C-alpha cells in the first residue's frame, strides 16, 4: 500500500512536450507589475530517469524572475540539497499552478498560490511518507493507533515547511513569484476537524509521534462542515456551517481503493454452524482520506486517516428519481453522507442521538477493519491472532471510540472464528483508554434501547461482558455483605438499571414491612365488625399516595466499558488522575490498581512557540546557545539564570510588543475595535462552558468597570492598570447558558468600549470564530491568561501550557495542569485564587443547606448587570443560576459566588505586579523557562513506554 500522488513525477518515458506559452507564469509577471509583459518559454532536455522543463521569463520591462525556473518531472525522489534552493522550489510551485491547479489558468492570485505551494510541499511529504510506511511494513514493528473524534490540526503549510527545514527556500521562491510567504500561508483555512482541547491534544500527539520517529497512525472522521463557524451579532452567537473544504484540501489524498463496509440496524441470527451472524439492516461504505503528518528534522512522516461515508451508486433509486420522487431516490446517499457532515450534531432528538452513535461506530469499525487488514497483510499466510496485541496498540481518546471494544470482539469471534476467551484476552491487551473529564454528563451513557436497535450484535457482546463482570465482582466481594455487594454492582456495572440474574437480585430484596396502623385497623375490624373507620383511613391513605416513580431508562455506561475492556486507564494531569482513582473510578481502582496511570498532557513546542512566535524563539536560541530546545525542551530551564539580565528583559519586552502590534491590527480588522499595544493583554480563550467560568471573568470586569465609574479620571488612573480583556471560544449550539455568557460578554464590551470616560483603561473584546490560527496570533501576545475553572473540574487543559510556554503569566485555580505549571514556574510567578478541589463537596453541601452568605461585592455586581446598563437583554436566567441553594439551573454549582471575592482581590495583585515591568518581565521569562515539562514529546515518550510498548524507528 505504498503512497503515491497524481502530482508526483512519473518514472520512465518522455513527458509531453509543450509548445504553447505557459500562461501561469506569464500572468504571474503581469500580476506583479501591470506595466510589465512577461513571456514564458521552456526547453526540455531528456535524461534517462526524468525530464527537466526550463521556464525562462522574458520581460519587456524590469525582469521579475532573473534566473531560469526549472520544473523537474520524473524521479521526484531525487532529494539532494540543490532541490531545496529557491529556484527548485519556485519551479515546483509553478508546475502545480499550471498543471494541478483547481483554478482557471489565468492569474496567480493568493488562493491559487496557496494551493500550488501546498501541493509542491506535499510532493516532498509523499516521498518521506512512502519511505516511512515501507520501513514500518518491512520491519513489522508494533504500531500505535490513536482514535479520536477530533483532530484540531490548524493550518498545515507553515508547519510542514518548517519541519522540512524549507522556510527560507519557500520564502524566497514565493518572493520570486510575487508573493510573501506569510500572505500565502494566511490563505489556508483551518481544518474543521475539532473544537477544543481534545482535538488539539490529538494533533500535538501526532506531531510528537512523527518527530520522535514512533510507528503510529491517527484515525478520525472527515467532517464536511465541522462544528460550526461562529458569528457574533447583536443577538450574541450565531452558527453557520464551516466551508473549509469548498476550495479543496491539498493535503489529503483520497484512497478510493481503501474502503470498508459499516452496518447499522438489522438482526442477529444463529447459523447452521452455531455462530452468531449480524444480517440485514443498513449498509454504508467508509472511504479513507489520508493526510501526511511530518516530523521535525526527520524523514518520518506518519498518517492521519480520516473516514468519509457514502453508499455505492447502485443504491441510488433511479426508478424513484425518474418517477419524480427525488428525495426518496437520494435517501440512502443522504443517510450515509450525513454521518460525516457535522462534528457533535445536536443530540436533543432521537435522530441526533442516533447520528452521534453512528459516527462513533463508523470511526471504530472502519479503523479496526483497516488495522486488522494491515496486521493480516504483514503476517502473511501464518496469522497468529494471539500476537495481535504484540503488533497493535489502540488508544481511545476519551469515551467516543469505546465501541472499539465490542467491535474488535465481534470481528474476532464472528469473522475470524476465535473463541470468546481468546478474543477477550486479545481485546484487553490491545485497547487502552484516556479519560478526559470528571463531569458526569461527559462520561457517556447510551440508551440500551437505541443501541439494541442500531447495533444489535454489539449489545449481545456488551451484555456478555457485563455478565462476566458481575460474576467477577461477586467472586471478589462475596455475598456475605449484600449492601457492599449492591453498592459495588451499582457503581461498576456496564449496564445501568438492568435487572440482575434472579440468583443475585433475591439478595437485595428487602422484606415488606407492615405498619402499626395496618395491624391495629385489622384488629378494629375483627373486634367491632365495623368498616366505617377503616374506609375513612383507607380513603385518607389513598389521597396521600404519591404518584409512581418513573422507571429509570436502561443505559450503557461507556466509561465503565472502557475501564473493563482495556489494559490501561490514564488521566491527563496529576490532580485529575488522583480524582479518577479516588472518585470517578474508585471501585475499579480498588479492584485493578495496576490499570491506572497518569500521563500529564503536553503541547508541541514546534507549533506553539517555535513557529507561532519566531521573535521570541530567536531570543531563546540566542541566550541558550542553539536550537536544541525545540526538540529537548529541558534546555528552556537554562533561561532561569538570565531572568534578571536587563539585556534579555529588554529583548523579551520588544518581542512581546511586536506580537501585541500584530494583535492590534487583527482586532481592528475582525471586530472594528481599536486597542492600545501599551496596555496589558488579558486573554481567556477556550470552549465556553459554565465550569470554565468565563462568567466569573466577565463579572469581575463588570465590577472593575463599576468601580471605575464611581471615580474621577485621576483616581481611575492611579487605581487601575490599563488592560484589554480578550475572550474567544465557541458555545455549543444547543447550550443555552453558554450562549447567554457570550451575549453578556459582547454586551459588556459594547458598553465599555464606547464609554469616553474609560478610554484605553479598559476594553472588552470577543474574538469571533476562535480557532488554532487565531490562537497562534493571540497566545504570543498574551501577558495574563485566565484558567479559572472550578477546582477539580478541568481534567488538564492545554492552552495553559501554551500560554506559559510563550511567557504569559497565569491567573487560575489549583485545577488540572495548573497545579503542575505552578510547581514548575514557581509560586511567585502564578496568580492563585479560589477554593481547592478537596473543599468543593463541602462547599456545595453548605450551599444546599442554605448556610452560604454571598459577598456584598458579588451581590453588587449582579444588581449592576440587572440595572440595564449593558442593554435591554434579560439576564435573569443567567444570573439566577448563581442564586438559590439547589435545584436544576440554580445554586451556583460552579461556585462563581464563592470564588468571586478571592478572584477580584487576586486581580488587584495582578495590577500591582504589572506596574513593575522589570518584575513582570522576570515572571514572564521564568514561565517560559518552567514550561519545559509540558512538551507533548515528554507525554508521548511516556505513553510509548508505559502503555503502548512501542519503540522509535528512524529512517536512514
């Protein structure tokens, strides 16, 4: 299955001779200067293995291309140094602009230049891609497969050019062709394959896997419309479909020869051989689209395989179409294709839930079929299934790929003829699970009824796994203590609200009690022979009988299935992993402590400082004495010894200002607001969610604004440090409370930003459609970043690592990776506030009991919002969630009111520190120096060693 490209050179034979002028470079010249008429000619010289076409640019005015541009066809594997110079690069770009472009032949504008540039660099990637795959297949090494519903890649062009060490050559080549590299890069849309930290982490992992030469692939879905493109209007957030694929995706190669059947619905029957078979139902096809992932300063280029969905052409109902029933004719195609339309489709409806479950199963089934096919191919004629876990490691990124467990069992048992016992052993030794949340609603549960309808064979397998689990729990804890056993079963079972076997359920039946009143009334009837009083009592009793309690739905607990079915379970930060062990999965941890691990997240230093912050990277390289830190981030710690150096501090501040100026221009373009580069840049960018507490941030800003308005101009200037508060992030389309938070932020910004009394002292800006490319602009410019989730609720976070790596100081709670970041950068270089994780349960209990007394400043700020100063919108539902003691949407579950006093007092310390720029710059340097631990390279080494048991394999 060697990789190839239609645009790569073809071996042997003569390329067609062109006798016409090359319109593309002629028009390039005309675009550069309207007064210049450039004419392109070429000559071809034959060589045994390839041809060269020389393009000469003749200019009737000042020539723009001084030297011949050579386009080589044939042996593209000739990868010597001469090919890396600007002329060779320009020739490859020109070739693709002329012969593989998706645009009309006239002109060479930026979109066309981007596609041609991307296609030219893809040719180089394909060479390494093929070599990597061939090496892995030849050596037949164990390989890791990372399954994730999200891969938030960001732009690929600059990353690929940088990893191949061709930035200079491409910059010069594009300059010859009339464009700047940065302008060409900006034409690339972000791949809409993810939303938040889950997808960004997966992408960082792929970068590190390639860079560290580990044999690994990623598997995901190819979403046509992504999550959504976010618009900010007067009404708040609005959503429209992403358009990232409308101009084509030059990075992907569709593999029309790699496709797998995926089935839904149907029924399970027993064949004449006694085997269970899943038949009938709805059949679709998953088709592979491959995206190369290059490593940094290595030839290793791994693969991200994305699945699209369709049905064969034969399923198009031509008869119905010709009869005018057009919708019916296309029904099969529509049902198949919509599986990969949207990331996280709304699931309030049964149709939405079904679609999400279809997405998850498509990812699992197609990926496992592909993995198994590769294993069989590499094994040759003698396939030993017991060796499957010695060659394959499957990592489930959160619970979305949980169906890997029953699907692998189904394939092994039903299709490969393996016994249940052996299949279960293979599955457990192959699969591992990363937990990313402690939120109950995010620990997925699926309706058993829905799953039985959609995936009937998998439910049979899950029921068998649950049965064996129940037997194991009974064997471990015995029947002598029914209350303990019942608690363990309720906590650990995969099937929730599903009856136990009668042999067990009888243990938990409590004897029916007869009340004293019933006994006395029987006595009265026998003694007096009167039913009058009894009738009265029975009548009263019937009036007091409560309505029957609804029968709880039967559910499949996916997280429990992950723990049971895998050999390893890991959290993603030290505090999170402890919560996983001591709270979320404590009963499992008690039973199988060896399964549980911590793997603190990390981010790739290539994308998140080296490429996105070139000015700071140059300074780091200068003071450390080389670029080794890009691969060995431990060297960043050497900056500590220079933290007080005035020269370094001056250079550090200058780099930060350059980045801030870029953001000033960006904000003006995207929002219309003008901000000063001389104020503090205070940034909170992440998915909008109540537990992440953007609401705490904006209420703190409202309090700040109110205090400013109560002062005169001189007092304001003395009291407050000027700052611009920048928000970004998407609220899920059906998450009403999160969308109200976005609305409040934009309303507050509209008021404050137009208040002449405040001016540059305070600005509030919401950046629309936050994505990776926006992050790469904002993070290098940040000075304060807010990571203020309720303690114990953020698994890790990765944006906190990116901000710290770029010399930004964090304000936050002791939550997720904040704990470890604070340890590494130093307590004095982190602004800490708020309740701690071990206090949260008691604080919620205190609230429920009505003992919590809110701070007067918190009451004051809520009243200020309700006063209408920020517009006519009714914020009662939003603010009401912060009031009351308990109940749905009440009781301040995320402790905004509790942490508010501590938060605004901590912000006063931020103001004080920022006024001392020498102190602030030292804190900034020490944040970068202390961020070395949070490289995804370190994380991947730990996964490879402790979970996957894979070894690096470097290409010669």
